[in-house]
C-alpha cells in the first residue's frame, strides 16, 4: 500500500512539474511578446483638432498600420501651428501638421525644417469673417476697421494677402493679434469688426455667430496642410516618412468616401454640432501628397510677402529646406 502511495505521489509531482513547465514557458513567451512590443520605435506626431492626423487618430487604422511596420505612434494635440513649430524645434514631436504660415516663420528664425507632405486646398473654408448685419461688403470696406487674427498662423497671411489684393496695406486697418478662441469671443461681442480664421472656426461662426465670409481663400491662398520634420530627423527617417504619407493618404481617401461617418466622428472630436462639420466637409476634399515644387512655390510666395511687409527679418528660400521634385 505504501509502495502504491509512493508511486502515486511521484506521479502527482511529475504532473505538477509538467504543468509548471508549461505555465513557465507560456509566461516566457508572453513576456517576450511584451518585449517585442516595447521595442517598437516611437514616433510622436503633433496635430490640431480637425486636421488630417486627428481624422487618422480617431479612425485608428493609421496607428495599426504603423505598428505593423515597427512604429509606435504617439499623438500630441496643440492649439495652433506656432505652438507646434516650437514643439518641433524643442524635439517634443517628430512630425508636426500645420497650416501654410507657421513653417515660414520657423524657417526665418533659423529652424532647419523639411516639408514632408502637403495637402489639398482648404481655401473655401478659410477667410475673413464679418457679421451678417455689418455694412462691410468688400475688403476695401475694412479700411479703418479692427481685424482679429493670430500671428504666425495662416490667418495672418490671409489678412496680408487679401489687403494687398484690394490695394490696401496694414496701415489702413487695425490688426489685433489674439488666439482663435479669444478672437471668437471678441468677434461675437463686437469688439472687432472682422476676424481672419479657418475651419472649423469659420463654419462655427457662420452657423452660430451670425457671421459670413467676406472673402475666402480662393484666388488668395490655398491654405494647405503641411507635414514637417526637422531636417536631421527627416534625413534619418525616410522610411517613417514614406509610411506616414502613404497611410495618412489612405485615411484621407476614406474620409472622402465616407462623409457621413466622418461627420459623426469629427463632431465628437471637435465637440461641435454635426451641422458645423457638414459645412466644413462640404467645402473641401481630403488628400495628403509628398511635398512637391508646386507647394514650394506657394510657400515661397508667403515667405516673400512676409519679408516685404517686414514681419520676418530674414529672407527665406523655401527650396533650401529639402530636395523637392
């Protein structure tokens, strides 16, 4: 009987050891998988609400595709392009999505940038807003008026280019520099006569603040999205940039083909009504393409105007920032 007990005990110990080995092996494999995940190279992207990266972030496919290629994407949100340029210069982000003007200011102060990609035009959603009840009916009527804008953003170029086209200068108006949230409040209270802005601010003002676009960007500026990186990072990470443009463009194609879902998604992200997002979406198409000489010429035009008007001290040659076809 004792022999049987000893045999049973040995058998029981063998079974326990077997299961322990299986568990240990499984645990090792799980830990190894965790190590593999943590070994992904982190890519930090700076974005603004409602921009192409925000769409990609909300949809979720971009992160999955980048992860499959060995990259862990981290998103950081900023209020405007000026803040994004500062973050890029400081190394807080690897890529930044801004409008057309912030890169010009950054280049003028010596930041060594490379343009990675440019977008389709956002001209119809960018412009100068006035109240519907205002007697201002043309840019020339802005003479002697107060115009809110945000320094270092596309709204500043919009004002300068629109005034120049109408034969006016900055001496003919009073420019009031403030962030877009403050400008929205000032505009609604009548503390400024006009407000230079972009979507979703313009769409929101048109729907909720009795505003109209006195002029949009058509014939003045295309107000494109630009994706940028420091030159040093861009040179060492050409593969990352290639995947970034490819997968972001796939999200833009999805946005064009799934507008109903896009409106619902962006409404939640922007925390605005669907009617605002519908207006935004209705006046633009989405697309991200590798930087080209066409975009360089547009950026050079902006740089030249800012230099002529004395808003930047150093003359900028945009083509020096990278090799563009």
